[in-house]
C-alpha cells in the first residue's frame, strides 16, 4: 500500500492581516479602480481580514478561513460573519511558466507565504457563514450565508431574515437574494418585497429591481457642485455618496401592490418609482374594503393611491360593489320629524 501524505490546514494566530500579504500579495480578479456604487467587492485593492479565532490555511483546497467575528474590508465594502472563507487560485499568465508552489507558512510571521512568487495567486470567491452583515457607507445586506463571486461581481445570499437596504428602499426575501454589482440588479426570490422610503410597497414571488448607477456628470448650472467643505454623504442625495437609485421593479407571481385605500393583485407587474406608476396584468383584482373589481390589467398611481382597471380587446371587467349600508338605512325618526317640518 502506498500512503499519500495529507497536509492538514495550518492554524495561524489571531491577528489583523492583509489577505494580499497572507497569500503572497493575493488580489481578487479585476483589481482595477472603480467608483463606490453599491456593494461591489470586485474592485478596490487589497482585502484586509481580521478575526478573533485565527486563520486556517489549506493548501490542498486552496482556501484561507478566518474564524470568530471575522471581518473583511475591501475599498468601501465591509463583510462581517462568524466565518469567512477566501478561495484562491493561480493567476493565469499567458506564455509564462507555471508559478512555483508556495512554501509552508512560517508561524508568527506576518508574511506567511514568503518566497518570490508574490502576486501569483488571486481570490475568485469569498464565502461568509453565520450572522452575515455586508455594508458600505450607504447600503447594507444581512443574511445567514453569502457568497461573492469575483469573476461575475455577484453576491448570493441565503438564510432567514434576508434584507438589503439603501437610502431609497428596502428589499426582503424568504429564499434567495442576489445582487449583481456591475449591472445594478437585485433579485429577491420567495415572498419578496420592495418598500420605498415613502412607504410604497410591492410584493411578489420574484422581484427584479434595477438601479441607476452613481451620478458622474460634470457640475454645471443644472447640476452644481456641492459647496466647498460639504460632506457628500450628508447632502441627502444618495447619488452623491456612492449609493444607487431604484429605477424599476419587475414582479412575477402573486403580485400585490398596496395603496392607502386599495390592494391590487395579479400575475405580473412593473413599478417605476420616479413616476409612482405600476402596471399589473393577469387575473387582476382591485379590492377596496368589501368592493372588488376583476379584469386583465390595471394601472396603479402610487402617489394618489388610485387604481384604474383597463380593458383589453375582447375581455370584460367584472366587479362586486357593496352598497353603503350607512347611507341605505332610513333616516332616524326624531321629535322634529314627528311634528313635521318647521
């Protein structure tokens, strides 16, 4: 029998380190500069990692794991969790020989990799497990588990009580939440809800929210620069402090839109926050108290709370209208009525 040696993970003492130093100047894919626009870990230079429980470095699996109140920071994005796992790989260098495998880490050394192969590795995935909190100066996300794919610039969250907040809106979901950094698309699956900061709410099985990128226009007469010394994060405009603005929400399955007085349900819908208008189609019901209208499509003005049933050719709008019982009852008889009108 031939025994193949197995190298166990190496445990490193608790300390704050630069993950780039930990893995020989290790940098994630696409390490260029970028503006702060939502939660984006695919840019921003080195990843600074700290933990209370130390690190495991597994050369066989090519992972580095941080334990106990683990934290990773890259640019303006911070990730905290019970455990953080960084997956790394060799950088592909066209026409260059394969890099020499790194030497075993030296205990007590900050640069645990050593050697001359600095920059030969790159992180392609970051996984967070347990009490996950991801945040920037403006946006935040919570979940039980999260995986950030550096190649696709995509965040995938699962678990209970998932939520993503921006200065403009809040998205929640029961099953899965996705955030695509480069395209500014957020997806909630399973009883997903988007609530704007002025109380407007859209609920469906699946919600796909599209956001506008940060405002990068040059200051002019219609878009003046803030006064000298003004902190952009305190101007009240989320587009000036790196966040994004909700542009459109597509809803699929068991769609529900609530206004101050009415509830509108249907199979599919689209909501545009700037105009406050939502269009719901497919087995639409508009309910106000005991009254109900049924049809194939409806337009909802979220500003005024008015829902209007629209009719497609060849279809019929039906409804149930309950009389106002208070107005249908006979007028009470009092002394004045008994004696006649004065």
